[in-house]
C-alpha cells in the first residue's frame, strides 16, 4: 500500500471532443464537481489555446495533455507557453530523454510563480506487452515488456525533473513502493461493466485508488454515458470510499 498518500484520488475528466461547445456542455454540467479537466489532442486541434484560456478564465483546473516530444529547445518553449496559460499540469513523453526534460524543467523555473506540474508519460496505456515488445525490438534489437520499460523510465524521470508520471494502474504498485511521493496519474480506467475498447491495461476507479493513484483519468466512460454527470458523481463516490493509508 502507498506510504505517503494524504489526500483522496483526484478525478480527471478527459474532454475528448471534436468541438468546443460539446466540451463546454460537460464543463457547465460539472461546474460544482471537484474534477480536473483534461484537454488533449482532439480538442486542442479543434478549439486551440483559446479553449484552454476559457477554462482557466472560468477557474477550472486544467490538465493540458499534449504529450510533448521534440528537440529540447522546442519542448522547453512549449512548456513555457503551457505555464503562461496557467494550466495546472501538462505532459511530456519520458522517452524524449534527459536533455529534453531538463530543458523543459529549466524553462519552467524561469517563472516559478506560474510553474505547472510537469508529468512524464511512461508507456501509453493502449500498449500491451506484445505490441510494446515490437516497438522496443525495432528500436533496440531487444524486446522489453511494459513493466520493465516503465520502471526504467520512471527511475530516470525523477532525476530529470518531472513532478510526476502517467502510468497504468498495473505499474502503480512498484512505482509507489520506490517513489512514494511521486504524483501518479492513471488513465485506462473502466468502471465495473465497461468495455476496455482500445485500452489494454485497465482497472476500476476503486482499484486504482486503492493502489495509490494520485489522480485517475476517465474519458469515454463519462463522455459517452447517457448521463455523464451521474457517472462522474458515481466515480467520485467510489473514490471517496477508498481508505487512505497515510
Ligand atoms: O476514453 P478513455 O478513458 O480511454 O480516455 C483516456 C484518456 O487518457 C485519453 O484522453 C488518452 O489520450 C489519455 N491517456 C491514455 N494513456 C496514457 C496517457 C494519456 O489513455 N498513457
């Protein structure tokens, strides 16, 4: 069990919509719920930084999930723009390596008052061991399983300057044991009875919370529900029932 988790697991709602008005419907319905809104590629491509600024203007907590992965200078400048937008957190790919992540951390340190959390994406939750071993074999000549790659990446990540990591619930156990204070965001969450769709490594909200997730990301189970607000409320209730062992 986690050693240092002192607060309940946060719920991050993935606003994966092709239009701002669709996303705003959810934001308005959820205005009094304690959730964080995640803006990813689809919505950012459709509605752009203006949408992110609109959420911040409405005093929403925003997680900008654009998974930066580029040369260090480019990622450092993108990280600075994310902080100027006043988002609470944003993502980079850990496979971008030390120079890229350290450059982003240095850029963030320039405006400490605005500094968002920088989260490192380890291995996407849509990968299973078979698909991941194809990728690692193609790159290195050796097949690695997901757990080994996540462990290796997370170990470096903490030294490189990220504030937390994005991982699947299946890797939470060993991450919590080795890095009890690391902020962990867990996608691939499926409430009981929900199909996994393209997610390969899934767990229920309560299971991920019991394993010590700092926050869970839920997209389609909420956005495609007949009553999204009720689904979010049910998940918040499920999370609140999980005991915290601080
Ligand atoms: O609809 P679903 O609940 O599967 O949405 C999961 C969200 O989390 C998506 O926006 C996806 O981009 C994001 N995500 C993920 N796996 C990661 C990182 C982010 O599924 N490793």
